[in-house]
C-alpha cells in the first residue's frame, strides 16, 4: 500500500533510544558519575595532593606505559597471527584459532598465577633467563607480558574478519604491475586494515590500563617500582579512603578517555582517507 511504513521487528526509534539511554545510564553513566561525585568530597587542595603524590604518579606511569607497550606489541604480533590464520592452511589451524580466545575465558587471577610461576626464578622460563641476568617476574617487564596475554585476542579478533573480507584482486593487480610484496602490503593491504588494527590496539590498551587480576601477582606490588594504579586504588579502599581512591580513578578515567578519543580520531581520519582513495 502506498505511503505505508515498513514495520520493524524492534521498537521504534524513540522507544529504542529510550531503552538504550536507560541501559547505558544504569550500567555506565551513573557509576562513572559516582566516581566524580565521591571525589568532590575533597577540596581542590586535597584532591590535587591525592592525585599528584609521588607514589600515585609512579603508579600512573607504570600503568599507562606498560599498557602502551603491551598494546603496541599486540598490534604487531596480533596482526601477524591474524594474517597466518586467514591466509594459510596448515595442520592444527583450528586448535591455534581456538587458543586465541583462552584469555577471554580464563580468570585473570589464574593467568597471573600461571605467568608468575613460569617467569619466576624457579619457573620454566625464568630459570633459563636468570643466569643471563634477565628478570621478568616482579618487574615492569612481567607486567607488560601479563597485559600482552590478556590483550592479544582483542587485536586478532578485530583484524581477522577484515583480512577475510579484503579483496585479493587488488593484491593480484599490484603483483601484476611488478610491485614487490612489502610495497604491496604497505600500500594496498595496510591502509585497508589500519582502522581495524587501531581499534584492536585501543581495546587492548584500554583493557591493559584497568587490568588487575593478571598483574597483581606477577608485579610484586612494590611502590614506586611495580605498583599499578588499580592496585593502589584497592589499597586506598582497604584503608577506607574512598575519596582518595575515587580521585585516582577519576584521573585515570579522564586520561584514558582522552587517549581513546585521540585513537578514535586517528581511526576516523584513516577511514575517511581510505574511502577517498577508493
């Protein structure tokens, strides 16, 4: 019938939007607002003193630097793993593909205990590195390894479907025109997967910033050296310093939001540039 509207299985826009805002407010916006409201119990001088304490600044530096390094390493090797899983066939491929998702299902505390056992002085790997003067457990390197472990699936599972949908005709055309493999990858493949790669990096980086369970054991929790910000927040809560804990959390939230906003802007610009070149 002319002029009739196509009925949708889901509710209309207004009702759907209302449910969406209610759901996000209940689970995300209200708890985040509670962090800032609780931190407002401190005066500006008290707030500034709480978030600029040398121990707190050290925990910020350790949390963000290790999460950044873990995200960058995962971006490189996650892309490599996704490339192998998509472009090659080999025995045991399905098993390896399934192993990628283990960090999603494994409790983070179990992962932390396992990594600490392996990389300690008496562990399988730690005992081999100890004579070389390389120490992993109870160092920032151990924290980075733990964050690599829990962040790798985000990169692989984000890049993998994009590689699967990437048309091979463009690569064949580049090869026909005499382009060598690295140039084809840099000029043809990488621009197409870069938005997905940045998304995977952002997810791994964000997960690493707030990670607690897998890090608390392998870090050693030494103030000024291996103490991460989430652990310091837990310490403040155990001391009933709720305002101080929320102040630290508020700063982490603001910095994380700014970093993720910058990453999303870069992703948007690369997506626009890729669409313009099509």
